[in-house]
C-alpha cells in the first residue's frame, strides 16, 4: 500500500470562490523568469508595491529567500532545479487558494518546469513575464559577483554560462530591459497585468 492511499485532502467550508468574492479580484501567479541579474526581483518588487497600494493582497516568492529556507536542502544540479520549481509551484497554488496575488522571481531556466507550474495552478491563473536582458548586461551588473565566480570555475551549473536558459517562446509579458528604465518596465507591467486581475 502506497503512502498516497492514506492521504485524503480535507474539503474545507471556505472556498477560493468565497475569498475572491470577498476580495473583489481574482488571484494570479505572476511568474518572472530570466537570467540572474536580469531584474526579476527588482521588477517583481516594484509591481508588488504598486499592487499593494491598489489594495491587492500580494506576496513575493524570491529565489534566494526560498533557497535559504524551504529549499535549503537543494543544490543547483538540473534535478534540484526541477524540484525547486516544483515546490515553488505547489506553494504558489496554496497562496492562490488563499486569494493572494503571487509574484515569483526565479531564473526557472527550463520550459518544462514553467509549463508544469502553469498546469498546476491553471493556465487562466498563470502570467509568465520574461525579463529579457542580454547576458552581457547581466554580467556587467553582476551585483552578487556570481558570474565572475562562474567564469572562474568556482560555481558549477550556472545558468547562462555552463547551464542552459530556455527562453520563453510565447510569454504573456515580454520586458526588454536593455535601454529601458525600471519605471518604463513597471508601466508596461501595469498596463498588461492589472487588467488580468479584475
């Protein structure tokens, strides 16, 4: 007998539909993807601030924050990256059920993992944002010094250097950050995302 046979999810009285009715909007998962240093966390934070000030209930799940807690047992092999995104997707689903607009800022380099997240929460609840910044710009920023370490061979399996990044083929929002200010990018996000939350 497998463990699954002994697990029976409880059907609670308060449903997501009740929370949506009370809050007045539909929760979404806004999934930022892009290279390290592309600006995912910066833009997610800027958008969250805007949404929060518009009375949306929000929460950011950020790569380094999650890896220092929930996923601190994972390394950066392909297998661990897949598990990292799987766990984030499951946590995001719980937040959506609670009526929260979730913003995630993860490199999430593999298309299959992003697709799995979309399928888990429902395509209608998933907004993929591709923060498209050229590798050379990300390396120039290198605010964490990670690219330099990867180039020196001190970090293995680093996305964009010795591990692939599979670009989204048809993202819901495509932000080209090169030559664009954070404010420009934020305005583009607001224009394309806020109507989807109504």
